[in-house]
C-alpha cells in the first residue's frame, strides 16, 4: 500500500500544521539510512515516524528504535505495525516536551537521531536535542534546503543557527531532495543533514556556554554592523572597550559576526573575562 492509500485506509488527512510530508521515495529513505551509518548495536531515536517508512528501515538495522510521534491518529497503526518487533517502541508525545533520559533510559548516553523533521520546528528540535542533558552522538535529519545551508555555513556566511549547531558537532549536507520525494509534496527543496557530535563534547558547558551564546547573540543582533558596534550595542558596552576586548582576542573589530568561526567566538569568549557582567553574579 502506498502512503496515500494508507492515509485513506486510516481515514487521515495529512496535517500541514504538523509538517506531515511523508518521505515516499525509496532512494531518499535509503540515503537517510546510509547517512545514519546504523550498526547492529545502535539505538536510534526517530522523531515523527508518521506512517513508518523510515522506521521500517531503522528497525531492520538497529538494536533498538524509539519513535516519538505527536499525532495520535498514527500511533495505533504504528503500534500494530511493529507489534512483532519488541525492539521498536512507539511513544505518543511532543519531542519538545519529552525527557530523553526517561524514554531511552540507560541508552540515553549513546544514541543516534534519524528524522524527517517537521520543518515548522526544526531549530527548536535541534536545540532541544543538542543542548539537552543527553545529546545524541549523530543526527541525520531532513530539513528545508535553505535551513541546511544555514546549519552547515562556513565563516563568511555564519549565523546564529550555524554557530548554535557547529558548537556541538560538525555538520554536512549528505544529499539534496526534491519536493517529489515526499507525499504530499512540500513547496521547497530539502536536504539530508548529518551532524556528528564532537567526540569530547561541546567546548563549553553550563554557565560558560550560556555566556558564550549571550556574546554570540549580541554579535548577531545587528548582523550588518561591525563587531565593535554590534557587541557594544548588544551588551551595553562602550565601543572603545569592545575594541580593546577584541584586540585581546586577536579579532579585528571591523569584522562582521558572519565571518567568525567557532574558534574565533571561543577566543572572544575567553577574552571577555571581567569585561562583561557574568550571567550569575
Ligand atoms: N517519518 C515520516 C516520513 O519520513 O515519512 C514522517 C515525516 S513528517 C515530515 C513529520 C512527522 O513528525 C509527522 O509524522 C508529524 O506528525 C510528526 N511531528 C510533528 N511535530 C512533532 C513533534 N513536536 N513531536 C513529535 N512528532 C512530531
């Protein structure tokens, strides 16, 4: 049965508001699976299994698949589909509200994410996973093409999204997908993005990480301005003090935020000591 027939059978109309564009092209599904590099001992968290097209493939390879679906209309169907596969669990819920540690238990320390994401919440989902207490070791996600370019941008075209993701891992585009790979077809091209977490974890955690992002946010608050102006405005500092600060960091104050690499931002953060109020005085 194809996706349209299954939907008809279930009496379900896809909800645009939940990003329900089902991946129906076998080659696209296969590319996602290949990018996820599933080993027999892997645990995979899938977000939004929908009708189970990707879940089927993950179930063939992984030791355990936990699939979180917000739309209760699919859950009885999915639970029936995997009734004979105890290593596949279907969880009804909103991924943004779910405690990963709770649903994965001991596996929360090492798992992968594979998901054809609902595009309306791509950034919140990435933040929820990467910034949470249990970040995955690898994420393979389908996102809108433009968003994929923003996630994987290099210095010269960086934005808060690329800094926010590349702080946690290296991000690459593993393939471009056309609207016709999905049913119903979305209005946009898509991309499979692979995010591999830094093996030693993110460079900063806790308050230090929050301070790092406070500085980066200030830098991007007026993206067309030079850093000396955007940081001064965003952090309520005198431009002269910012010039001095950036000099200590080895960063030309006339540069724009989009030109800085993660290492450049780390240098700016390191040199900030004592220059800006701490988050938790
Ligand atoms: N995995 C299926 C596929 O590839 O064909 C469906 C992908 S579809 C783009 C997105 C799926 O995410 C839908 O099944 C939708 O109901 C689900 N979804 C949307 N928002 C969600 C959320 N907050 N938490 C969990 N699932 C969500």
